[in-house]
């Protein structure tokens, strides 16, 4: 695991804290939001992980998230865009917020 890996702590509805590694963050001009993709900390590189995605608070910088209440992604269109960006990242290691956009 990368020693410089960014981590965040999520608190569930029961007050339980869980540590997560940040996979990456990105901005979407189409939705006017920034997003963060995370997975549970402490997983080995060859272990399958559950990647979670959230919208960052409106005033948070995706290059240096400071915390706050993460927002659920609610629309299918938003999920499709986030999934396309994640698939591009997993395929070639790059983050392309235009992934999955229809070309005009």
C-alpha cells in the first residue's frame, strides 16, 4: 500500500467510525459537483474491495478534501457518469471526467 495514501473516516448512523482510503477525486462540469471514490482501509492489493462513491460538499476542494458531510449520488445519470470515470481509471489508471459522454 502507498504510505502517502489519503484516508478519511466515515461515521455511520450509530456513531461507529470506519477508516477508508481515497482512491481518487474528480470534478464534473456537467453536474457541477466534485466526487470522491473510497474503499475500506487495510485491504491488500490482491483483495477485492467495495468501492464507494459520494459527492463532495459544494465548497470542498477535490484536490484537497477537507471533510464534511458527503452527499449520496441520487440520479441514474450521475451514477452512469461516475461508473464511466471509475471504469476508465481501473482500465488505464487515468481519471477522465468526460468518460461516457456522448460525442456531439
